């Protein structure tokens, strides 16, 4: 019987993860199945227990359950501890282990797929939620010069400065305080693009020929944020589809011990209009 894996979330019907992992399994000859697992907002634990009881080997966790998942783990990786959330669960010997592969997925997409070096970059990170928290330590570890975290609720950005400023040059800003500074890499970690809107970031924040990255992915690879970035002179723009594929590859490697080739999977999704 094939090993069972799934992605759990609410909502989860839109997830591309089953397609991605099916292609990874085909490519590497792994005997496994991967499905979507919808869970009620207050029913994550029940669905998790049911999946484990029926022989499930691992889960990817998406919104809004990443923090709840971390709290249920017996062991959490260092990346998961810093992010205070996990997106990958492994079940073995009656224990639940948690990992966060989001930061690794972002960095691999930037460096491997987009050929963007990170060392010495001035980074503007828009948003101070779970998506932003998951990429902070990986960015610091890759030698960026500074990270400015901007958020509507500046207190949330200040919490980032307090937590991560121990490890790197991290500063909190309100959106209104960004005028007059320009950044080499601007990352949209808000959900604004899902509503077709953009965070209230001043146009001066985009340095000429900077890199603009939206963690949200779109059918045509374009979002309102990326359109604005191009108008402001960004040289490289990308949505988050590559991050999705790369973080999935990290999860697959944790579960199966083999790293799939992500390039053909990303190309397949792009050609299908994902």
C-alpha cells in the first residue's frame, strides 16, 4: 500500500501541492499518494489524529493551522522554533515532528531559480504575520545587510525587531515612515494580492532595478504588487509559485530522503497557467 501524505488547511481546495508531490513521486520512483485534507477551523486536531490513525506518514500544513501544528509537536526544528510555526509534519514512532520549510523555499527560489544573490542586500519585508516570520532567520543567515519590517500595526513589526534583532540588523517601520529609503529586495509577505490590492508602500522604496517578490502566486504570474513594482523600476519581479514548489521539495526530502528536480515541475505549472 502506498505511503499516505496530505496538505491540511482551510481552505485547501485550491492547493497545487497534490500535483507537485505527484510529480515529485513519479520523478523519483516513490510509492506514495498525496491528497488535500480540508479541516474545520476548530477541527485541526481531530483531523490530524484521524489521519495518523489511518496510517498517514506526513502532512503539509497551510493557513490557518501552522501555529497550532507547532504546539502539537513533540519535537520542532530550529527553523520552526524561530518561526513559531511549522508547515511540515512527520509521524514516526508515535511522535509528531515539525519543520518549517517556507524560508528555505523562498531562498532557493531567489538564488537557484531567479539567480538573485542575497549577501549585502537591503531588504524590505512587507507584513509581520506568519509568512514573514518564517523567512526572517533564513534571510539573516544568508548575509543580507539589513531587514526593515513594515506593517500597518507597527507594534507587530517592533516584535520582529525585538525577536530577530539579536541575530541581525532588523528594524521596524510603519508604512508612513518608509519614504526616503530605497531597498534592493522588496518582499510582499502580506495577503493583499489575494484581494487584488497592494500594501501602502511608497514608490520610493523600490531602488532602481531592485528585486520585487510576492509570496502570493497568481494564474499568470502577475499580481497587483508586482505590477506596481515594475512601474517603480524593479528589474526582477516574481510571484511565489517557485517558493511553493521549492518548499514542497524540502518537505519531500524530509519525508523520502531524496531531493526532486524542481525545475520541470515549476515549468509544468507555469505552462498550465498555475
